[in-house]
C-alpha cells in the first residue's frame, strides 16, 4: 500500500461487538473519497476483539491491526497507533468518540470523519 492521505486510529479494549460496525461506518464514509487506512490497536482485550479484527482484514484491505501483549491503557494504544500510522494526516477515533459523550453529546465517532 502506498502512503495513504489519511490514517484513522482506533484504540480498543473488549469491543468485539463494536469493531465490525465501526469498520463499516469508516469505510462507507471514506472509501472512494480519499486514500486511507484504519489502524486498530487492541489493548490486550480479554474477549475475542483481536480475532474479530483479524477476520475483517480480508474484506477491508485498508484495515491494519496492532496488538499490545499486555494492557497499557487507551493513551498508550492511541500513541501506538499514531506511531504506526502511515497517513499524511490522522484522526484519533478514541478521542473523537469519547469527548462528545463526556459532554452529553452524540458519541458516534464516524460522524466527524467525512473529508
């Protein structure tokens, strides 16, 4: 893959039921509009989040999956994703998703991803 214009960084921990819908939302928003990659960082989930992510790679060539071998926290997962990102720009979906929810707003992260 050449250098994408945009990297979307998504830190996750025990999110098996949420990763596929979010991958779908991100690809629906960006595919065909901008060259992008999605960098998921699994923070040593105790459920099968990592396996679900790996199974999504076949249908989503933009998806990259990184894994911490011990739980390190969201900030470290974001840092790992940003350091691995190849895009000319990046978006941290963890921050986009958490800030509005903490303020009582809409927590759906893909809403702010449209270029």
